[in-house]
């Protein structure tokens, strides 16, 4: 008897096979992070005066102040509540973002690579293509849910509070929430001009829904919008938090909502031309055509930014809105911080700095992960250029490998400049609205640190895309995850503070408050130089065609 899947399931199986490395990365990454935090929680509560209850009480003001980024924060005196607040909440956001991008590229990406025509030529209808891809990705998320649940169960056991049922329940709720993100991306892909613009818009909507859900009770009549956010239903399924309960209806409603969105995407795909959005403006020539010279197209980096201007605009608007909103909340945050001595513990800097300065420093330092995320998206586009033949086309011109690497790094830096400038402009506007002053020197140091981080990570990304193109994005995600985890584990286990300098996010310390240490600046600079040199060496043996 043949072991091959039925024709109706082959596309779904192909989707699972194409995401096998992503599945492994999510499972291993979450397992390491959960177990490390579980062990750290046990170690920290043993040292903390008052034990778990005392630590939870000391965190309360910080939890309330940071609710825009992470919420809710219940039962932080228990390992289940701490893991849910500290790890699972952010994992749900990132997994939903990942799913939304995959939903946006599942069909539109295949259209750009000209493979969807081959699939349709086999007799599959457009609706079946969307459905089978969605079924395959649902399997991907289910496997990730199993792995995340196992990692949570292991972390709970290491922390001395075993709860396998709650661990798997909240993990599958996270996967269900992410599936709604996939459906959202699939719908927007049918409306967008390109897969990249649809991905950017999907990511923007997911982040907006996440932030709104964290503070929905402050929006008055608009609080009713919480019912359209998948994150709201996830918060009702936190089975790992003692006393929070698990709402079965909310859990079931998430995949139902995802199925409805996928059905809409399938119908829309059937109503548009392959390679075109659902609505295309009708061209009307009112005067004779004339040759127009675009100076921006004379260089690869400027042509790339011009082609990706929609995505860059979304990045800039999102960064500006996020930092501006957090600056606007500064007075409310400081009122709580003044009552608790949490700033020294959170940021580990000289307590001589005011609470307001430390909060603005914390907010401005979010530019670093924003810049890092932008670099990862650029690396993914470079991998796509190779797979879709654009890289071979570029190298068929007088452009050399070394020049190509330089142009790519210039693209990263130019895009980062636009995004960081927008983010800091949003921070300035938000601070001005509440009559809070920004330190000009500190703001300049923040911008320079973010650019240096982008240069170092961008050079490493250039090397990985050339050396191991199929694993480059996963490798970058692992590096960033370990860097973030390192900044958490150093204070948790009371390790020497210099270890933080080995992290991409800790190398420059707190640039808004203090001048970065020479060691951290040297580390990022050396990373940029080494990455560029390794990329040029690897390019001599690289293939331009996948």
C-alpha cells in the first residue's frame, strides 16, 4: 500500500515540510527560554526577602506601568503566573506575527516565484490551494503547540511546580491565537499589491491589536473592539495561571474565526488575477507617454528602498506610534514608580538618575529590538531574491559580490535611519504632549547605538544569507533570542554584569542615561567588520541560484 499522502493532502504536507526548521526552532527556543526562566524563578525567590509573595509585591508597580507591552500579570507569586506573564505573553505575540507573515506569503509568495501556476495546472482550484496551505500551517502550529507545551511542562517541573495539563492547555491556546493571525494575513494578501506590503500591513495590525488588548479597558466606548482581537480570547485561556481558568468557548472560537478568515481569503483569491491585487486602478493616459528618469534607481540600495517604501512606511509609523504612546503614559508610570524602588532593579543603573529619566531610557531602548527585527526582515528578503532569481539577475550586471554586500548593508543602514528617526520623533511628540523633556545627548546616543547594532547584525546577516541561505533567518532568530535571554538571566542568577556586554541588546548598556562602554562599542564594531569580511570570503564559493 502506498505511503504517499492523498492528492488533497499533498500541498498540506508540503507546507509542513517547508516549515520543519521553523517548527524545530520554535520548540527548542521556547524550551530553552522557559526552562531557564523556570530555574531562575526558583533561584530568585529563594534569595528574595519575603519569598515569592514579596517578589510579586515588589513587581506590581512595574507590571502596571508596563501593561502596554505585557498584560495581564496575575499570580506572579507562582511559577505558572510568572512564566505566563514573563514568557508566554510575548511568545503569543511573536508566534502570531510569524503566522500572519506566513499567511500573507503562502499564496502571494508563490505567485511571485511563479510556482502557483504549476500548482493550479495540476487541477487544484484556487480555493483548494488556500485551504490546503491553511491546513498544512494549522498542522505546523499544532506541532509547535505540542513542543511549547512540553517546554512549559519541563520548566514547571524544574521550578518545582509541575502542571502538565495547564502547560499544554495554554500552549494550544497560543497556537490557536496564532492561527487567527495566519487567517488575517491570508485575507490581506489578497488585497495587497505585493506579498511584502501585505506582510507589513499584517504585522502592523497584529501589533496594534496586541497593544490595544493590553489596555482595552481605558478606551471607554471603544472597549467593545476587544472582541475582534484574538489576544483578548487568549487571555481567557491562561490555564497555567492559578485561578485564571480556561474558557473553552474562547479557545474553540479562535480556530473558528481563523477558518472564517481563510474562507474569505479563498473567495477573494478566486475573484482576482494571479499576480495582481483584488482592486487595481485603471490606467488612464491623459497625455503622451514620456521617458522619466528616476535617480533613485541608479543605486541598488536606493532602488530597494523605493521598491519597499510601503513596508518602510509601516515600520516607521508603527515604531513612532509605539514609542509615542509609551512616552504619553510617562506621568502615570512615574506616579507608581515613585512608590516602589523598582527602577534600580529593572535597569541596574545608578539610582541617582530620576525615575522619569530611567523610564524614558527604557522606552528609547526599544529602538534596538525594532532595528534588529528590521534587519531580520531584510535578510529574509535577500533569501527570497536568491530563490526567485533576482540575485542571479543582479550579478549578471557589472555588480560584484563585494559591491552587492556593500549595497545591502547600505540599505539596512538607510532603512534603520528612517525607522529610528520616526520612532524618536514619536517619542518626542508623546513626551511633548505630557510636558516631559527629552535629553538631546541621550537621544543622539540611542540613535547611534541602534545604527551600530544594525550595522553589526546586518553584516552577520549578509554573511549567513550567503553561507547558509536556507538557515540564515532561523540562525538570526536564534542569535537574537539568546541575546535577549542573556540580558534576563544575568540579573536573575546574579552573574557578573560584564556578561551582559556579550549580548547584542546589552552591549551598549543604557545609552540614554550613560555613554556606552568602549568594550560594547568595540564588540558591535568588530561584529560589523568580521561579518563583512566573512561575507566577502563566502561569496567566492556561493551560488547565485537556489
